[in-house]
C-alpha cells in the first residue's frame, strides 16, 4: 500500500512507480464501461485546491475521484479566502478542520505541497508546485510509453524546450531514469538549469537528442515564469527548437511524440506533428485519468504494499 502523500518522484522507488503503473491499467478499463464508477473509495472526500489555472490536471483528478465514488470539492484560489490574503498554512488548517481524506494541490511555489502535507492529516497529492515537480504527469507519461513500447528500460527519451521552468521535465527525468531509460535534454542555453546533469540526464544538442530517439517530448514555453530576455523571439525559438516533420525524421521511425499540454502550436510543435501518426498526446490525456485513479486508490489504502510516496 502506498501511504500518506505523493509529493514527487525524486525519492520514489522503482517498485512504487511500477505499482502505480500496474494499477492504472485496470483503472483505465473502468473508464470504458457504460457505467464509469466503482465503489472502491466510497465515503472518501477529495478536495482539489488549485492556485493556478488548469484544465487537464484538475478535470482528470476530479473525474478520477468520481469514478472511484469519492465525494469531490473543487476550490479555486481566485474564488476562495486566498483572494483575501489567507496564507497556505491557514488554508491548510481550515481544510483540515473539515476532515477531508485527500487534498490535491497545485501551487506556484516550489515546496508548497510538502508544506501542506506537514500541516494536515489528510493525504496530499502534488498536482504541480512551481518549477519543482509534477509527479502525476510524469507517471502518465511513463504509463503511455510503457503501454506503447512494452518497456521503459533501455529507451532513449529526448525532452526538448524550456527545461528550466518545467516541473514536468524534472519529474520525467527522475521517473524515466529510475526505470532505466536514457534521458537527453535539449533547448536554449538560457532555458537549461544549472547542474541538471546531476539528476542523471544528459544535456546535448537538439540533433543529438533527436537522433535515434524512441520518445520525443516537447515542452510548453513557460512564458509566465520566464524573465525578460531569455528568448529573442518566439519565432526564433520555433525556427531553432520547434519539432517539425524534418526534425522528427532524425528519431526512430516508430518514435512516440509527446507533449504535456497545453500546446503552443507552431512554436514548440507543428500541427502536422502534433496530430500525426506518431503522436500520443491524446492518449496521454486519457491515461492521465487512469493514473490519477491509481494514485488516489493506492494512497487511500487500496494497495497491498506499504511505502510512503515522497
């Protein structure tokens, strides 16, 4: 049983990651039933607390909870006491007094999920904290690749774009590395964090990253997090790093094309690649619900093992 909190993948064991992926398979079958609901977590309450805008992550967590028969409550910061100046710690204490079982948090500050987890007895799931981690996005990416390729071990994974501001990149570096993939990073030098190679990934040229890659993941430019002057223009970024048909041809013929969304079409990725036969972007969204069902189920006590996800 996976217990207490899912805050990131940095310290998560390979066995724990594989348990989540193995559990997500049966969960996805539930999504294709005529009645998409099982009583696995009936009587449990899930609060989604989002301090940043979200479509895919928030909706998929809420659907995942409903498919497992949880009661769900969505809290948006703009329409809560946060807009009146309430701190995260005070919000945590307020929510804790209402006895929810699971709190799903998205916050613009790195470490916010860990802070919340230390203040409440409820299970906390990190739905993205600043530029730190986005563990369930990486888990759904791993699930998608493992399903399509049959394995993670030994694959070459190219992650291209705004690495410095991407919590998705960090979680994927930890996750793919833990399961035995080779992770190569490419992007503008101004958008490449210092010491990222200490995480186990290699920083290489775009051509080297794409050559013979099994998986090509492009990242959204995080314009809301960037400082001025990091990029000359969006047009220049698209010309130098945008994934188009010619660049994709450097990868293996059966390479998967991924993007965590939302996409800036024509900048990070061209429409013909995003919608092409190698793209699994839509499958990522579907698999996100299944993976988040697995996470909610396991941290709420549905598994057989006992390991904290931290």
